[in-house]
């Protein structure tokens, strides 16, 4: 049971990360193409933005 719960959490966590990356990318860049690229990269874009974007 615990293995199934961990797989479910990972599955939905990665999906949420991709959706979050796509929505943030579109809000910042106003480009569907970049949103798709960033959605495919998933959490890598979140880490990139955290490290290299100046707020």
C-alpha cells in the first residue's frame, strides 16, 4: 500500500509541476511555444527560475 501511495504522489506532483511551469511561463512570456517547452521540462524550469531569474 505504501509503494502505491508514493507512486501516486510522485505522479501527481510531476503533473502539477509541469502545469505550474507552463502557467508561469505563459504569464511571463505570453508565448504558447515557450509554455509547452517549459511544461515539458517540468521541475527543471522551476529550479532554473529560482536560480537565475531576478525578482
